[in-house]
C-alpha cells in the first residue's frame, strides 16, 4: 500500500490503493468534502478519481434580487393567458 501526495493547480491530490481506500473509506470521503482534495484510486487496469461535487456550492453564491417582482406575488398564482394567447399554426 502507498499514499502519494502531489500538488496540482492548488488542489492536493492523494493516490491510494483500493485496499487503503477500503480501510479509510469514510474518513477519506469526509476529507474530500471538507477540503476539496482529489483522491485517485489506483487499480491494475486504470484509476478512478474521487472529487467534491461543487454544483451545490455554486448555489451558495447566489445574490438576492429584491424588487424583481413588481407587485403582489400572489397575483402571479392566478395569472392566466388562455383568453389572450393565440397559437400560430
């Protein structure tokens, strides 16, 4: 078993064997989520990377847009276009 750490574009990367990953699975997953570290698991026929999903973190950067709805938001719930909409066929 071996663990090798190298730096790649400011993100640490750890290389583990599958046996080592199995022994430390939950702590390895917690470390990836907390630090953003990339873990590469080496197998005889290739390798697999475990990376943190950043899509949920992008939502945390959303900025509020007060005043986007001009008027009472409850009025939008009953809005109907059935009488004014004309399909063009």
